[in-house]
C-alpha cells in the first residue's frame, strides 16, 4: 500500500502572516492543504490567495472557541463569554461547560451553519472539515459536523487521533498525556461515525495536540516512520513569531513549522521515500 501525505495548515485566514506562510509552504514546500477560519481578520486575503493557488486544497476550520463568532452573540448565547462578547477563550473552558450541559447543541449547529455559509459564499468548494482546538470530535458536535458535510457535499473530516504511549508518561506530563488519551478516544469514536456516514478521513494523524511545534527534527521523525495509507500532519505555520505570538495569544513557533515544511532536505526526503504529497481530494 502506498504512503500518502497531507500537510494541512490550520488557522488560514486568522492573520496575514499565517496566510503568507501557507503561500510559501505551497510554493517551496510540502503544504497542499489548509483549513480556513472564516471568523479570521484575514479571511478575505486567504480566499484571494486560495483562488490564485490551485494546488491548495481548502477546507473549513469550524471555530467554536478563541475567536469572534459569525452570528450575533445573542443568537448563540451558550457559546459566548459575557466578559468579551466573543466565543469562549479556549477548549478547556468550552469542554468544562460542555460537560456541565451549558453548551447548547442548537447554538453550535447555528454557528457552524453560519460559518459554512460564509465559506460557500466565496464560490469555493471545501475539500474537508476540521475544527479549531478539535472541538468537532465532542459527542453531539461531531453529529452536527457530519450532518453539514453530508448536506453540502463535503467529502472528508479530520480525525485527530494520536496514540498515547504509556512509556512516555511522566509526572511532569501527566496532564498532557491524559488530555491526549481523551482526544484519542473521542477521535476514534468520531472516526466510526464518519465512516458509517460514508465520509472519508486519513488513516493516520500527526502534528501538535498539546502545543509543541513540528520542527525539522519532528517532521523528519514523522516522515521516516510514516505508515502505509494517508497521514495528515497538522501545522500552524507563520512568517513572524514576534507578531503572531501576541496577536494569537499563543506561544507557538510558527516560523519553525514553516521552516520545517519548506526545508529542501525535507522535500528531498519525501521524494526519496516515494511519498505522495496531496490534499483531501486525494483520499
């Protein structure tokens, strides 16, 4: 069985320096897929870039946290932080409220539909769906996403399942490992639902799930251990850490990920290993 690689850039449209990184990643490196954040300040710029970059497959990054909503806040009150009048700040707050029954699935469905409508209004065809901070694999929310995909012909959904190694668990990373395990369980549950609905997903997933960047060393390790079938590597590349870290309130090495996927040695390694690089249309 052949080995296929999808390098997907998340948060496309969040900032122009993220958009520029996606463009460079297509021109000089391994990026052939991105998921656009329609709530982002640079959404229009991202769409213009996608129109002039036919090699880039464009999916939808459903966003239920850490952004402004598409709908007026009073139409989706359970999703809104009253302190900011925007979506809840991160997955931790959202999940706690979700488990307490304070997130209304109807609000989720309305906001997701509005985000999809904003994407479709561009005339572009989404290759797949995923979500900001993986909120789409939560029970009930995955059903909303599957329904929207089926209704609008979106053929594929991300499954962010990274197996957890008990051997790698230490007292100082216990919380992270528990979080990874929970995500893995939810993602595999979502995979079964997606497959039952007739949608597609890559067999394997790599990239960050707890904040660390996919630098050259990490990318090389993933490539050398790539399994048969299709593997998605999730990235958050950018061109300027000094601007993007405060702009996103996230201490992430955006530049390091861009350097990894545009490194000539990485591109050559992919070719040497006979790995096919594509996007979700190749599933």
